[in-house]
């Protein structure tokens, strides 16, 4: 499968919906070299909000389910609010080799330090849904009573934490790496490997709480009890970035100007009367009106045309 081609198709899909896509990157099993024939291509996209959305303080945060995977879409402000807290799953799309988009934005978000607690929190989340009968997991739940994929993620995140390296958000396992094969076997529960781990008292999978206890025990030496993450503040950089992007966006369209005029019963200018016939019925009245006009600029010839 050509991942870049699929990402380009998903980017086009979002653009057809009206989004101005600044960046779109992969997160998931392909990054870790743990994908298989059934793996989706899950993406996170950062979009430029419109001027109207910024003024109204509208938040763009949506998820689209497609036939090849999910696309999580966030405006650049909202993405920053999440990534600055060190959430590994939002740093990951900024560090993946599979992406399309603005390299400056990638560098800005991709250098965010990893928050160890985001990894532990996600390990808890995986434990919580380990036995949850989601419709998409009906086959696994029916066969084993749990979803082995969730457990392999718990072990994978523990590997990441054990590195104690805040500069990376995920591990890519070499094809011949024994740990990679072990995780892959757990993901597929080959030869009932999870039951073997359970019976050998490596991990107790009987309840959510017992799995959480295992997580606590195995992370306490990695994450100190007094651990506190310091959010990265790059708001000024983001604001400058957005302003520059909006300037470019504005120049992609005809330039619009606006003027407000009040008559004070002194009559409407002849130029406006000739352009806007509807003003004639207010000719001798005290009214206020706003005129919006566009300028079409011909840069090569330096000629400015004002269309009627």
C-alpha cells in the first residue's frame, strides 16, 4: 500500500469539505512497524481556521471515519492546546515519516517534550477497554473474551517509557527485533500467548483493576511520584504563524474593502446611485449604508481594476 498516496487522497477529501489543510500526518501501527493486512491508516490533520472562526472563537475538532481509517481534524489553536501538554499521540503525527504539509509547523509541534503521564493515562485507557465488546471487536471478544490489541499497546507504551527519552513519541521496531515479534504475537494472540502470560503470573488480565495495578507497578520506577510536566508555551510563535498564513490566504482571493456612509438627508453620492439602483428610493432620506467592494490586482502589469 502506498501510504503517501492514501494520505494525499485523505487530504483532498478534507479540502473538498472546505478545510484549509496545513498539515496531515500518520499515527498508528505503521509508525511502529507493527501493522498488518487489517491495519487502518489513521491520520491527524491541522487546519487553518477562517477569520470568522477566529473572531467567533469557534473550535474545529472533528473526527471523520473513512474506508481506510479515521481522520482527526483540529484547527491549529486547538491542536496546540493539546500538543503543548505533551500528549504523545499528538506529537507522533509531527514526528512520523509519513506526512504532507508545512515543515515549520511540524518542527514547531514535533519538538514538544513527551509527557510521561500521557503514556500512562493511555495505558489505563487500554486496560479499561480490554474486555469492552465494541462492535468492531466482536470477533476477538467472541473468541477470547478480550481484545489482544489493547494489551500490546500497553506493553508498547511501557517500552517507550523505559527509554526515558522526552524527545520521541513512539518506537519503531526493527523487523528482526525480538521485542517486535513478541508484541506482534500479543496483538494477534498467537498460540494464546496472553493466557500463557497470565498463567505464568506475568500479568493478571482478570479485571481492569488488576491490569491497572500491573501498570502502576511497572511505571513507578520510571515516573517519579513527584513528576510534573511543564507545558511548552509557544503561543506567540503560533499567533505569528497564523497571521502570516491568513495574510497569504487573503491574497489568494480578491481584496475586499468596505466603507460606511451616512447621508444626513443631504443626498446620496451620484457614484453610489449609479452603482446601486436600490438606493434611489432613499435619495432624500437620512440613512446609513455600507458598501463592500473588491479589487482585482494585476501584479504583472501593475494595473488595478475595480469591477462594478
